């Protein structure tokens, strides 16, 4: 079906950029500044949603903005995969923008205008990546995300902040220059274009006579070049990026940034190489083994972390690889499961990070060992935390179960006991590092220094944080019980 | 003669106007006494020249590879020295680059130059005429005349208005360039002896014997390789850049280095095509070395100006790499890279001049943590730094990517090595940005003063952000960063036909050896070298 040409596909990218400009202009009046940020988030979500009905009824939207060189252009295209990512990210931005107010004011953070500006631009660039119609556009927005999240990571401007941010930018810039740039050049040389093949997930854009060796090199460069996806061994930037304020870790390092990486890999696998080519060259299974290693190793490292955010970071590394694993298995069930996990993981992980930030603001605690008995003083927060961790483990009826179910179906489709075992073992490991946190919070003994009693959730600023995390926690359950919304969207793409 | 030319499509001699305006302006400018009047005069003349040159772009015929806006007058028939000027798709953009950058050179000298203003404006305007002259000359002697005419004023600019080591730098600049141009002069004379003509379009289509081509190529290439500069002839550049005043650095980086690239395209490729194919592997190798060594040395600099100077070596390496890949994308990429380097590196030198005026230092350790004090400055620094390392959406990305495409389509290994340069560029520019924009991790960091400033480092709050003149200068260049970054088509269109014609001229490979002794002796080496690359063909 021919896509409908409309400039509406630009809105989701433009609105956050305009929001950033307005936030900068109104930096002197915090209330106005934060209202603009919130309104911008709502409008961005609406801009995505007005296109949703068309995509859900099997259509697509496109716009070729400008052509740089034959086959290289800045073009936008919205298909089901883009819709899932853009819809999830823009919806969560609304909640995150409320949460930010509580967090940033609660801690009296400095340079808040810079924070909100970079935050909005990063989300806008992620929208651009979701709407990309070709590898150049994707690369463009991918790089903008890298640059504008850099000031957010080093927000505190202390030693840790600088070091984390330096590592962050070195990993991301090195991989994109060293791998994505040659990958684009090779792909263009082989095909004469960088445009995605949006008509299906099997064909790809490579002509049959293309040199197999070069195709494989280009694929590997893409797989590891999108280092935002945190595939080992290029995952190390992510735990260090946790020095950022928690709203950054929550929206950007659980949803936007890392999902841009994973989304890019999925997009490249499905729309650039196509599952036929990945199958023939054996790259599908190769990828599956690489990410299986990441899933298990990152989970084991997560077990050893005592800082809550660090544990969540390694959990993110591991969960992101589920998404890539699903696509790498190349069967309809598995691809569905993988893509579904983009949304499912987003809702659950942002809840967990929101909780971590809320705990820090309300009680000043960062380390899991200090959280004994905290559940009784922050019942809503810890309840949401418990729900979201069930999703991570993959317990029904929370959403994580649905994606893992499809992944397991996919593993059985290809008859791989190994991958099935990876899924099971990793779920056990997930349980191993999430259950103790909830358990400790409700049944652990408080530290001797914890003298206070009573709820910590009643202060107005904390409440601004509790409400968003409660909403995301509940949605995590709802999309587990009624997964059809995302499932049907993805099935339009996978076609099963 | 007519077969090479389209005579002037305008009813006035536009090239002479553009060429002579600055020269006349320079002479008349000597009448003004006050410094301010000098500056305004200089600005007026350069802007007038820029405006006068615009029809070269708007009225340029994009469908022909012939020379346009041509004027031919016999000047010294005894010597064969004609006044023959004209532009084609290869030179027209460089002429425009020159005329558009020169007003910025006046603007960035506004408060930088404190002494001998009259002489300064005079020298600046003479340089402009000489540079335009090189690009528009259709006569080898005239070309050489302008080429040499550039040397003295540039020498004076470094020697009079330069920094502490100006004597060393200016002499080094002079000796390197002069040594190169002697060989070039020999090549010109040899060409004349062989053909009896100084007329460039005629020489371009003449076919010479292989051994003659080899010598011509070497003579010309030496002069141009010094100018570009190509490793290992690059050492004059950092010295000259560091000591030159801002305007001098901008002229050097934005325009003079391009003369080298232009020379390769105008002389070496069309006049000695077989020799070009023969030397191609060597020049590709040298370009790669320039890219990597330039980037590597830039990484180690603490003097900001030196860092940008070494980055120029790397960026110009992309130009020569693109030229000697000898295909459509490579040549277009190289030409675009020349324009882009002119815009971006020019702007970076202006930015360094601005900060030098305020802190009187070019050290990274002094000029740091400027983010809170000079947000507008930092914004421009960010834009041009990103542009410098080829961030997508900026001008340099397009040109570097075209060169990479050319490399990967011919020799993937060459592409892979050029990528190393791209990585190094990102590394040193991000290091520069990190240190200039944010405070280092030595204490003055996180304060919760509840507002959005408060990260002033060692300078207190004394540093003033940009004034309107500086913002205007940089904004003008910013337009080109994004214009070329997103919509390079108009520029590519201008060069398209000329590049195609050039590729036709140089053919597609080293022809099998003839009865030429030298040829046979050399092809042995040549084949060995090319043999190294052959298995890498996709």
C-alpha cells in the first residue's frame, strides 16, 4: 500500500524542538518553563496519535523533506514499528515531565533550564529516529540524541559526572564514527541508496548479486555500531551514565536513548537487510548468540550490584537484548515478542527508575542495603516497584510475560533448546535480583539510623513523582492483561 | 581557442571587475588616515567585491564544461603573456568562497589589529586580488604571477602582525612555498617549450608523452602539495597559523590551502592524466597519512590554534584523497570539502581570535568553562566544532561522506583507513569542546544556587559574550554550514559538468606501456603498488 504523503509526520519531531526553544526563552520563570515542557509533551503525544488510526488500518505516512544526494535524503515514514516506539516514548514523556518537576525542585538542582532544553531535544530527536525513512535520517537523529544527552549525563558537573559523560560520549561517538559511518558507505556502494524497504520485513534492500562478505561486514558494523542498544561488549557506558539525575536515567536511559539504539538495530535488521538475507547468511543466529551472552552476563552482573540504579542499569542491558534476540530469531512469533518488548520494557523500566528517584528524593537512599522497611513508609512507590519487577521477571499478568511468551514460542518455532534455556535462566536471574529488593523493603529491618516514621509520600513534591510512577506501574499491568493494542500494531508489520 | 571558451555572457567584464576592485580599493585606501576609516573602507571594498561576484553564481551556465565569463587581451605578445581570465565549474565556487570570506576577514580584524591599520588593509586587499587572480587565470604565466604575488603580502601579514615567533613562522612559510613554486615555474616553462603555449585550456587537452607527463606532474604536484599541505610537507602550516593574526589564519585556512587542491585539479589531472594514474596509489597513501597524522597530532595539542591547524592537515587530506580516487563522487566530495573546510575552519579561527582578544591566550587550560559566561560564543563553537568533525546535517558530513563513498567503492581498505581520520577528528574536537565549554573536574562544579548560572571558572565574570559584529560574522558562516549540510545540490550542480568532463579527460586507468623507456621502468613499481590494492576491490 502506498504511503500517504503528509507533513504531519514532521510534527512529532518539531514540537519537542519548539518546546526546547520556548523553554530556553522562559528559563527565568520556572513555573511557565515547566508548564511549557508539559504542554509540549502532551502535544507531541497527540501528534503521534493523530497518525495512529491510519497506521492501525494498514496505511503509512511519509514525507521526503530534502534530498542531499541521489539515494541520500532526510525523509520521514511512519509504520507500525515506528508507531510503537514513538507512541510509547511520547506518552512516557508526559509522565516524565511531571516527575521531573518533583525531582528537580525536590533536590534544588542547578541549571534546570539547560536540563529541560536538552531533555526536550533528546526526545524530539528520538521521535525523528522513530519516523526515519532511511539510514541517513536515522543516523542524523541518532547522533543528535548522543550530543544532547551529553550535558544531561554530566549535569552535576562533578568528577563523577564528567567521567561518566566522557565515557558516554566516547563510546557513542567512537562506535558511530568507526562503524556506522563505514556501514552507511558500504551499504550505499552496494545498493546505491540508503532508503529502507518499508514494504515488508523479509526483502531488505540488497540486490541478490551483492557481495556476501561486504553485506556481512556492513551488518556487523550496524549491529555493534548502534552502541546505544548496549549489546556487550559495548554496554559499559550505560551503568556509568547513571550519574545523571534520575529523570534522565528513567526516560532517557531506560526508554529513549537505549530504545533508539535497539529500535535502530531492529529497523536495520528488518527493513534494510531483511530476514531472508539474515537467514541465508546465518547472521540471525549469530546475533541471537551474541545477545544471549549479553542477556545472561548482564543479569549476573546485576545480581552483584548494591546501588539500586546500577542494578537497574544492568537489568536494562539484559532486557534490551531480549528485543534484539526476538528479531534475530527471524520467526514471526519471535519478532512479535521482541518488538512487543520495546513497549513492555519501557513501561516497566521507567516505573522502576521513577521509584529509585522517588526513594532518593524522599529518603536520600541510593543503596539497596539501606532500604529495609522502606515499603511501609513509601507503600505506593514500593508497590509499583513490585509490579514493575514482576514484569521484568515475566510473571503473568504483567506485561513482560506476554513478550517473553512470544519469545519462547519463537525459540520453539526454530527448535532451539539453547535459546529457550537462555530465556528461562535469565528469568530466574531476573527474579534473583528483583525479588530481594521488594522483600527487603517490606520485610527487612530498617537501619538503626532510620529514626523517622510515618509516610514519606505525603509531601507535595514527592507526590508529583508518586503519581506518574503509579500510572506507569498500572499501565504495565493493563497492557499485560490486554496486550492487543501493541500486539495488533506489531502484527501489522510482522504480518502473522 | 574558441573551442574551449564561452565568451562572456554578460555585457561587462565581470571577472576583471571582481579582480581589480580590491586592488584599486587597496591603492585608494592609502588615502585614509584614521583606523576606523580604514576598516570601513576595507569592509566596503570587500563587500562590494562580494556583491560584484554574485552574478558568477547566478548567471553561471551549469550545462557546459567550457570556460565562462571569459576575457582575453593580448598583453605581452613577445612573452606569450595574455591577460586571459575565465571560470569553469571547478574554479567558480572557489572564487565565490574567496570573495565571501574576505569581508569576514576585515570584520574579525576590527579590534584585533591595533597597529599599522592602513598597511594591514592594503595587504589584505592585495591578497584578495592575488587569490582571485589565481583562480581565474587561464594563462600559466598569469597564474604564476598571481601565485607569487600572494606570497609577499602573506609573508608581510605574518611578519608584521604576527605573534611572538612571527619571524620564524613567516620565513618558514616563505621558504616552503617559494621552493615549491620554483619547480612549478620549471614545469610551466617545460610545457611552453613542448607546446609553444601558455594557454591553460589548450594545455589541458594536449596529450603529452608519458615521461614528459611524469616530470610535469612532479613539478606541479610539489608546489601544490606544499600548499595543500600534504604530509610530509605540512610543517610550515602550524607555525604560520599559530603566529598569523586572525585574518591571516582565516585567509590561509579558508582560501590559500584550496589553491593547492585547485592546482591539482587544474594542472596535474588534465595535463598529465597518465602520470596521475601512475602516481595515484602514492598520493592516496600520502593523503591517508595526512589524514591520520594530522588528526593524531591535533589530538595532542594544548594550543587551540595549533589544534585547528593540524586538523586542517587532516581535512585537506580528505581533499587530496577525494581528488586522487579519480571518480565522480571523490572529485565532487573533494571540491565540496574545499568549500566546507573554508567555511568551517575559517569560522573556528575567527572563534579562536575572539577568545584570544578576551583572554590573551590560546591555551586550552586558560580558555575553559566558558559555557556559563559566554553562551552565545559556546553555541557557535559547538556548531562549528560539530561541523568540523563531520556531524550529520552539517556541511563537512556531506563532503567527507562523498569521499568515503568514493573510497569504499574503489578500495575498501582506503575507506577504512580514512575512517580512522574521522574518528580522530571527533576525538580532538570533542576534547576541545568539553574543555572549553565545561569546567574540568577540579572542584568548581556542582553548586545548588537555585538559578542557572554559577559556573564561572578562573576568569570571574569578566569575559564579555559576543558583540553584534561577531555574531553577524559567525551567523553568516552558520548559514553555509546548514545549507550545504542539508541541501548541497546547488553546489554539486555547478561542478557537475566540469567534473564529468575532467573524468573523461583522465580516462579510466594507466594505459599499457608504449615504447617509452621510463614508462616501462616505472610501470613495474606502479603495478606492484596498485597490486596491493587490487584484492580489495569489492
